[in-house]
């Protein structure tokens, strides 16, 4: 143990004695490693930002049928039990899913109605409450509707539904309350999100059926609803980005044509794969160059210090202890060079992110590395340095004292 501490001390003293050569080795490593860190930081930051945007936008995970179909409540229950599905809600016919909104002041506006319910990803993404059937049914409006009607959360309005029955136009007025407004980025069409029972009641009313939900006067005013309701469509959200493509394939196997954002998700993944390949090619070339440089510099140092190593062997140090002499110096160069490279990366990261700050949100970065990336980089550089210096160090550790004695 005593001789081990001595060899470490001598190796450090020798490293500091050749401070100019040591500094050149550290700068050389930092010059190779810093651009790689910046390249990987840009690759990771861009891909992470794009992926997070896709992940945080519910529209990316939405799966909607193309055209109208005939779907039962049993279909919805079966899909809801699928582990790949986060949310599913049936849609009524498009023509029946419209309502005329009448604000207290201003011009009425016809809008489409969309069903919503508990755990709706679109409302949850923007921290909006889920509409409920109360005395004044709650609705969530899209930004264009709220702007045109001059409404905001908490305002009251009236919903008007029309139907033609026995050649006469009939209408019902329903009190509504705005409980939230979706931002423009979330929905750009004229849409009101309402509870599913409200949407079903609107369809029944237009079909000439009895609608108890609209009051006692409509409870028996019409035919009775069918035993099993069929829906024309559905709103469905996949649980994750990875589930979008499998769900698309699942519906296609069921003969249901759906629209998804699977292509956009796949483009980001292809971009990530392409950047990975580019980084591996550049990193591999840099690693090969660094290995050759470390091997040659260690070999030159061993030859330059052959007399010193012979004297240390003559002084009683073992081959293993002499092996540590150049390896410790290579390890110290790896640690210092990596630290300097990380410092240069940190400075470049701030500059890059400030340049592109205008197109980013608060938590987004064009260039970013995680703490574990820095740890992995340090470990890999240290291992590569030790492997590159191993053979030259072994050659120096086998220096025979007789070679030194002949030269003396």
C-alpha cells in the first residue's frame, strides 16, 4: 500500500513537472470532445423538444374515423378497456351535432358540438374543467367562438336547437354557462364541447323523439329512443405516441378507416435515427483519432521516461505499480480534458439556446444535455484513455534495470 501511494505521488509530480505537455494533452482532448458534446446536445435537445411537443399535444394522439359509421356503446366499452386507449367518447351525427349560441349581447352563431367527459386529454392539457349537466349545462368553447360572441369563462348564454316536425319548425332554448375557453392553438374551428348526454338529447330532439332532459314538456313529446343507440363516429386518444400506429392498424383490420398523426410521429423518429447515425459516425471517427493520439503520446512519454522507470524498478517497484505510473497520467488527462470540454459545452449551450429562444417555450431547449450524459461521457473517456494507454504503459512497466545500468 505504501509503494502504491508513492507511485501515485510520483506520477502526479511528474505530470505537474511536465505541465506544458500535460496542458497540451488536456486541450487536445477538450478540442475533440467539446464539439461532440455540442453536437450531441443539439441532437438530443431538438429531438426531445419535437418529441415533447408531440407528446404534450393531445391532437397528435387523436384517432378519428374518416366518414360516418355505425358504432355501438359496446364498441366504445371494448375500446375503452384496451390498454392502448387513454380516452374514447362516441360522436353523434354531424348534422345533429350543431347548436345556435345566443349571447346576451351580440349576433348568434351556429357551432358544432363535440362530446367530452372525464379525463378528456384535450381539456386536461389546458387545465379546463369537464362540462357537467346542471341547471345551466356547462360548455367549453373554442377561442374563435368565444372571440366572436365576446364570451369568457363564467358568462351565461342560450343554446337554441331547431327541428322540423309535421311540417312545422320547432325550437327549444336551453340555458348554458361557459366554464372554459380553449386556446386558439388547441382548436381553431367553431366548436363547443358539451357532455355526451346533451349531445344525445340534441340528436333525439332533431329525430323527433322524446327528450326528458329538455324539460317535462318534452318528456313525452315524440317517439321513444331506440333500445340501442348507434353512433356515427368517436373521439379517441391513444395512451402514448407508441400506441398510435398499432391502434391505426387495429382499426384498419376492423375495416374502419381512421385519421392519425402517425406519419408526423414517424418523421420525428426517423430524424432521431438519422441524427444518431450521423453522431455515431462522427463520434467513432473522433474516438479512433483520440485513441491513436493517446496511444502515441503515451508511447512517446514511456520512451522519454524509460530511464526513470528503470530506476523506479531498481528501487523496488513492481511491474503493476510501474504500470500505474503512465495510466494515472492518462486518467488525469481524461478527467481534466472532459471537465474542460463540459465547461466549453456549457458556454456554447447558453449561446445556442439564446439564439433560438424566440421559437421555444420556457421549458424547451435546442441544445441540452442531462447530468447522466456528462457522467457517461466522463466514464467512457476515462475507459478509452486507459485502454489506449494500456499497451504502451505495459511496455514501460517491463523496463529492465539492466538497461538503465548500462546507460549510467
